[in-house]
């Protein structure tokens, strides 16, 4: 049987459009978003080889222009006018400018994360080693960029960024999570941090840690209720060892230590060892 590729292409396109309507037309381009944040990550890390390659203000301006277009697409995705909105264009430009103004602050947070990795891993020979090699540092750096966009109400793009980092590192951090400075994920594979999780300063996680939610309530139509607090609150100077799961809106007090392979669904007081 000979395949009619024209008919096949038309059928696939029509089936997709029936399901997603016109939304797909205005979604951000994943490849462009990934390329922009990869360039920004290199610029923020600024060790000498990358600084030479990516030192010009012109390159930053190009990143801003590309990101602004993708932010506009994300806004049009949620907007009924679908791409013909002067207000959306002005907001996209403003958001982009505010985001780039935040880069020095984001860089300071990343520096604190790198320092925490160096101080928290006796195998690290210098601060450059975590910067170059550690998946935890990479995942958190991408999270920091994504979170800055998330807090300004940008749709889709923050999740594209963190899921790209997830694919690279095996570390899944929702961009809506709130994470303080000097955050270190050691080894990293299998770590999951949920959307409404709040993490203090100087927190250390090991591989396989889940900061997740319990079963969530459903509305009258059987759909999950969104926008509610459902993930843990982790205090300052907390250590959580490998494969431990913390579920629900529980509080882990400052200085607490949670041993490996634990299942935590209740509050843990400050300074406690579980």
C-alpha cells in the first residue's frame, strides 16, 4: 500500500488543531527559550573561557530581543485577542527589561549556591569545580532564572526552562518554588521540589529527596483544586538525606536533620534529628 503523505500531513494537522484550537500558534518556541537561557547561564557563570566568548553587550541585547518575543507569545497564548494586542506587546517589553535588571541579583544567588556546594562537598577541590561539573548547581541556576520570570506572571516559559534542566540533570524543581540563598543539592538525581515549596537559606538536599504534596482535593467536577498551598516549608540550615520524602504543607524547623529513607508527613521541630 502506497502512503499518501499529503493526506497524512493534513490529517495530523487537523487532529492537533481540533484538540488545541489556536493556542499552539502562539506558544513560545522551546528551542529559542532553551538557547537564550543557556547563553544567560554562561554569562552569569562568567568563568574566563565563557566570558571571552560572551562578553559583548550586543549579545545580551540579542538575548533580550529573543526573550521578549517568546514572552509575547506566552502572553498571547493566554489572551483572547490571540496576537493582536498592543497592551501585551508593551507588557512583554516591560517584563523583559525588569528581568534583565534582575540578573545581577540572580548572579549573587548563584554565587551563594556555588559556595554552598564547595563548602558542603569535601571532594570539591575549588569553587570552579561545582560551577563546571555539578548537576545540582546547574539545575538551581536554571531554576533561579525561571523563578524570576515566574514571579512576574510569565506563563509557560519558566516551566520550559526548569523542565529542560530536569532533562539535563534529573533534578525537577518547579519554578514556583521559593528557595533561599546558599542552596546545595548533592549528587542530585531524582530530587523533586514542588510548586508551593518554601525553602530557607543554607539548605542541603541529597539525591532522591522529594518535597511533594499529598493527595489533593477535587472540585465538584472531579478536577484538582489549583492555587492552594500543598508542599513543605523547609527552614534554614536543614539537611535532608537521600531518598527521604516530605509530603504536604508541613514545617521542617531550622537546623533539623532528616535521615535517609524517611517518610515525613508531620511537622519536625527546630534542631530535631529524625
